[in-house]
C-alpha cells in the first residue's frame, strides 16, 4: 500500500474528531475563501472552489458558512486576506514532507512550522528541496465495499484516469489534474460513493521507515495537521500499518 494513501486515509478517519474541535471547518473556510478570491465565486466556473464546496458538504458544513466564505473571497463581505505558502522539509529518517499553508501571518506560520519540524527530530529545508519528489495528481479513494473493481476500473479508465490501484481496503484512482473532475463525475454518475476526492501531491517513490523514526514522523505529521495555518501535509514516508492505526 502506498504511504501517501495510508496517510490520507488516516486523516479521513480522523476527520470526525477534527470537526468536533472545529479545525476542519476552519481549514475548509480558508480554502473556500481563497478559491473564490482566485477564481471567482461561481463553482461551475471554478473547479477549485467546486471541490472545496464538495468537501465542505461532505463534512456537513452549514450552507450559510459556505456562502459567507465565498462572499469573503469575492469581496462582498469583509474578510481576512490569506496567503498561500508551501514549506518543504525532512522528517526523521530523511522522508520528504510538503506542507501547504494558508495564513494571514507568514512570519507566524514559518516559525510554527519550523518549530514543529525541530521538535519532532526533522528539519525545515529550502524551497525546492523535496517538491521535485512529488507529482500533482487527482486522487479518488473508493472503499472496496462500495464498488466492484472491474466496474470501477472500466468507468475510471474510460473517463481518462491514469490508473486504479488496489490499496487493501480501498481502491485508489489516480488522474491527471485536468482529468480529475471528469473522472470524479463519471464515478459519481455510476452511483459509486467516494471516500475522498482531491487534487493531491503524490510521491514518486516511497521511503520505508521503521521503529523510532516512523513514530517520530507520525508525531510530526499529526502536529503539522493540528497547526491552524496548515491546510495539507504530504510525505513519501512509508509507515507500517500497525503504527498508523494506533
């Protein structure tokens, strides 16, 4: 199983707890606001906004919250001006880590991210140090109980997907960014329920970690996920299932 999908799946399962803490709503509101600011408030003409709204609805965010976030992005309501920043670094054992942030205070964000890397035994690197190890792809995850493999593969490939991988208890559909929406729509039209669908940074190769280094990397990823300025975290660390599921 790819380390990328394992981490994404763990994040998805932890989503309910995050929502109770209000963190996931906060992150989604930021994403909706920035998406609307960059591409306009019409989700039909703004794929990034459409994806953010879909995720927000999946997390049961109230419609009023979504509409307010869009209006803040388009300037109809006063709102905070968030800046997009990507930080790159290394986890213990040398695994690559990409950290996507949306923040209204760049100095605060970089100080917090640097502190979390250092505290967990990793280190923040220079721009470009690990980004080359990842490819931007569409990622759609379907639980095996929700789809027949042959049917899913036929639908996804016909719609333009690159590949469909067996990932244990789920199928992982990989697409080019430009084909993501059409593949996602084709799967949904076939009444196949998706666990997760997002444009993601997929590692080209995985780095297997064991023992203390794997545990430290999990702590680093969890700490980064809990940081208010951090939107998404990616790694090429391949961590044993038994540690991820603890």
